[in-house]
C-alpha cells in the first residue's frame, strides 16, 4: 500500500477494506471521491470533522470546495 493511502486511512480512520473499496471505484472509472464520502457518511462523521482531517492532511483545495457551499454544509 502506498504512503499516500496509509496517510488517508490513518487520518480518516478508514479500514484496509474501505480503502480497497475506494481504490476499486477508481479502477472501475467510478468516482473515488464519491465513494470516500459515502464511506465517511456511513460512519456518522460530520463535515466539520472532514474539514479538520483535510486540514491535518494539508488538502486546502478540497477544504475550499467544501467551504464554498457555505453554512449548508457545516
């Protein structure tokens, strides 16, 4: 497993199987981002938690996209 995947799994508390599911989505031309958000939502996490994790991973562009939807997301 590559370092990038390990970091995502660690920060987002995803299991090995959830990470594999996201990678499968990417290989089958589905959206890995959509699959990640589905997995995240099934664990009853909040958008605020996601923003905090994105901050810790230094994914500022992804944070801007989420914040652009305003208070509706938060």
